[in-house]
C-alpha cells in the first residue's frame, strides 16, 4: 500500500537556545504552561484508599492529591491557611485518622479540605473557621490517569481536555490496568529537550540500535507519525514476526482484548498529554512516561509499565522481560536529551534548525510559543 509521508515543507528555526537554560524564561514557562495546563500527575491506583496522598511539585508550587472519605480525588495546595507552613513533608503516604494536620501548630483539616480544629487558639478575635479551607486545585481523571490544573480559571476537566487521546486509546481499556513497575530518572536537561527528542526519530538509527531491529522505519529516521497508513491498511511497521516492543519483538503475555486488527498491527500507538507526559500502548502492555521540570536544566521522568491484572498472574510474566526494551530506549532518549542540553549554551548557537522529518518538533515548538505569547 502506498504510504503518505508527513513532513515540513520548509526548514524552520527551533525555539531559541536560551529557552532551554535561562532561569527567568523557565519561570515564565512555569507560569504560562505548567501552572495553566491540565497536568498528568500519575496513576489513581497509587492513591487508591481513603486518605492516601501524593505530593506533586510543579516548579515552586507544591500540591497534595488525596482521596476523600467519599472516595473522590481532591487536590490542595500544600500550604496551611494559618501562616503558610507546608502540610506534607513526605512525597506520599496516608493521612492517619482521615485528618490533614499541619506540622507547625497542628491546625487540622478534613480530607475535603475544611478546617476542623485549631488547637491552642484562644477564643475571640472574630475567627471563623469556615473562611479558611485548604486552597483547592482542580482534579480530573481518565482511565486511571490523574490530572490537576493549578489555574483557578481553567475550564473543568471534560471530554475536550485530552483532545483525541481517549478515543485513540479507548480499546486498551487502560482504566483496568495495574502498574507492574516504575522507574524514576533524573535527567540533566530542560523538559522541552526531552519532548523534542520524543517528537522525532532522526536520532533512532544512532541512539536506538535495539529498537531499530524491531521497527525498520526507525533506521531511516522516520518516526511513527511520519508515515501514515491508509484507512484500511493493517500492515505492520514492525519487522516480520514481531508483535510488540520487546527485545526480539515477541511476547508470551496475554494481549489486550478488544483491539481491532489495525490496532493490533500498529506496533505502538501514542497518546500525548503535553506538557507532562505520554503513554505508548502495545498489544500486551502500556508504558507511561511522566515528566516534571525540576529546574531549567533538570527534568524528573517517572516511567510506569501498565498491564491488565491477569498478566501479573500469567506464568510467562517477568518484570525484567516486560521492561527490558522500554527501559533501554528511555535511558537512551534521556542520555540523548542530556547531550543535546550540553551544547545549547554556546554563545554562537542562538537557535537550531528543523529539517522536514522534524515536523512534530515544529508543532511542539508552536504549541509552546502559543502559550508564551498570551502572557497576561
Ligand atoms: S502554620 Fe499551620 S498551624 Fe500554624
Ligand atoms: Fe528516541
């Protein structure tokens, strides 16, 4: 079947190099992007029980995500209404007795954020506890993925929030999956350097020898999105005999049920949640890559492998085998993003150039530019 190639018509400039290291610019991106967009923060199964919590640091904003007595997810700024102390000092845990107690003067909040006790406070002074609930943060959930939004005026989480990703991945039924393994990597690069790398495959022949054995088009520098299959095309981009992204391309694990023939032959299908991550689904597992900026030149990646619950019980299940290729690839991409970062400070390299295959890098840069322009 004839293929359609998706590419740029003309070369284009990258974002300015300074966007990748300048501290003042980084703070602008935090304000304009990270503190305005819906952000993926993890999987709901990590905060499954009432009172379970996770703390997410988004630049200088610290947020508690927790599950209330009504089993609903809620998020609050990790800041006490008394004099502003931090509430949680750990990155995750469970609020004992379903109470959030400030470690400074023990003001106590319910899991729903109401101020329920103010120990040792003398009566009087016209104090009204109902005026001091925790500062709430918007929360959304889709297929077990948890999202927050720090923008008080953000549109509520709804059908349009994640664009076409829910429809694209619907048949994988990811809400039913469990986390089989998690890997955390602290990278010495700007968060955009990692996305730039994600958005092109020119580096694949050099950086991913193992992956190129499974996906031949990667040897030619063509990303999944650069080559579009026709409507009825169920031919696979994987090498003959391969069915998934594993070392050797085979799997003994059960396949997701309900996938169409086209979905089964796709090799990999990507759902993106910019700026905070993406999920890649295969016939037998899904890989979630979550990122958070930890500084202008630092990014924390959390990679999770998701499988249907029955896979964990399957005799052929092995974490090592499940993660082997994905871990290799993400470490290779992390390293590539770091070497990219290292060269950006040259005072001659004000910006770089994008060639036709890098159309998705261009789209990502335009997405960033758009958000920086409406500075208010
Ligand atoms: S700052 Fe939290 S109780 Fe005083
Ligand atoms: Fe890569």
